[in-house]
C-alpha cells in the first residue's frame, strides 16, 4: 500500500518536531494538507542523549552570520517556552566561574567583563547569565502531543530508499510513501539517508560525546561552568550531569580520562557525589561544515534541517521557520 502525503518529515528528534510544530501551526488550514512524521525505533534520537542546556554563552549579534543565527534562535526558543509553558523546561542561572587569572581573561574576552558572583554561598570571580535546562524526553513528548493535536500523523518506520520523480517516493521497512514535499531532520543519522544528489554539507560529520549522570536531590536547577565544562542539575527529573566530552576516535571508546579530570575540578566548587555511582552515557551530534547548520533545499522537493551540533534545542526553531519559507512557494501545486 502506498501512503500519500502533502508533506512528510523524517526524524522524530527536536529538529523534526520543531518542523512539525512550525508547519502544523501555520499551514494546516491550507487546502487540507496531509502532514506526516516518520520516526524510527531502530535509531536513537540524538536529542535524548544530550546535556540539554540552553544559553547564549556570551554570543552577540553583529559579529558573524552563525552568531546572528544563534541569537535569533535563542530568542525563538525563549518565546516558545513562554508560550507553551512546558513543565520539561526550567529557567535557571548559569554561573561561569574563574578559578585563576587565565580563566578570568577568557571570560573577559567572551563577556567583556568579570563580576563578583556567588555559587553555593561562596564568592568567586565570574559571570552569571540566563539559562534553561531541558528534560529532553518530556520536552519531545510535549511537542509531539501538540503536533498530533494539530493534525500531524506520526508513523513508525525506518526509511531504506528515497526516489524523486513527479513526487518523492520513500520505501521503508514497513510500508512505502508518496509525498509532494520531503523534509529530512535526521541528525547524526543523515548519512543513512539514500539521497544520490545530496551534497556533503547535508551529511556533515558525526561527533560522539560522553557525560556522567547521577540521581541527585537539590532544591533548584542550576548550571555551573568551569574551564568550558558544565555541571548541570536538572530539578525536573533529579539528575546531576557532568560533561560532556568530545571523542573523535569513535563512540566505542568512553572518554573517562576527560570526565574524571572534570570531576576533580568541580569538586573545588561543589560537593560531588561518588564517582562510582555515576552512569556513563554516550550521545551523537552532527556537526556541519564550519559548524554551520544545513537548512535548505537539496532538490525541488526535498529539504533538510540538519547539522545542528550543540544547538539543537534552539537552531531547530529558526531552521523550521526557514524551511517553511522555502516550501511556501510549493503550496499552490498541492
């Protein structure tokens, strides 16, 4: 049986769900569009294996195109959180602490200043900035539920083949699909997408990372940063998270040395739980050329929102708006 859609999204992580939300919120009333999202049980969502911290980290507009996009994306995320009021997102303070003069200079270079701040009732030189911590599984479920209410049909399948003729045909493990427009939000698994004419910018490179996680009880969410590494407490689900690391040699080799060094450093500012009680988790990120996301057209009927790297929870919202602007011109053909 061939299932027919006007728009199909492949990918059930933050990119695909932001795309589903954007389209279903803005286009669903247009000529009875049939919109579907295909997600695979065989492939782990990159969005659920991440430390999920959202902040600007001193990034400003007017310095680079990527910086401009990150600032716009951050503001879009804030607006989305304010509008939806999801329980999976908590507002908090991110404390950047400098323990020596070299780190003070690095903070001055990034933030143009260093302040007197407090963390755990102790005084330090550093910077405090606004941040959000996201419990990813719940956040994705809340987005999924909203898109479903808006009429998006969710399908479980793994895509094996993509053919482009008058329409786009997808062959999955379970069924086949026809669609006028295909949007790929496939993250680190983009290289598994069988698109002959795609560019290397779409595929990007896959970067594995590792982080420690503990069950923990504290009275509020926080993020504290030392020498570029983060210690995060997520009050929503009671998780203390340390990391992460970047491992270029492959997923199979856990970067205990990097994480253990971070653990020792954070003991200077926080009463850390026993290292033996930590769970080691590994996630994948897709890094684009020059760290830029791939947001745009692969062909006249195939579009992509990929290579979000460390900014998936913000760039997804800006990318979804841009992809929607690309497909707006195709609506008359539906």
